[in-house]
C-alpha cells in the first residue's frame, strides 16, 4: 500500500516536472523570455545613460563653479 502510494506520487511528480519543462521550453515561452531580456537590457542602457549624463553634468557644473572661485 505504501509502495503503491509512493509510485503514484512519484509518477505524478514526474508528470508535473515534464509539464513544467514543456512549458519552459515551449517556443512561445522562449520568445517571451528573449523579449523580456531585451526589454530589460534596453531599460538598463537607458538608466546607465541617464546616470552617466547627470554625473557628467554635475562634474561640468562643479568645474564652472570652481572656475568662478566660489569653491
């Protein structure tokens, strides 16, 4: 009885695992993951661009203030 329950449970677990793998490897899921990856990359690029731009703007404004002799 215990062995039958164990084999049934392991069969169900195996089926669930195969379903998850099937969903994970389906073409649509792969496409969605690739798409989100590129969207994330684009967002990261924009964030880095904005951070870099503001950093250099701050440096330039600091240099302007320093040249005036305020700092």
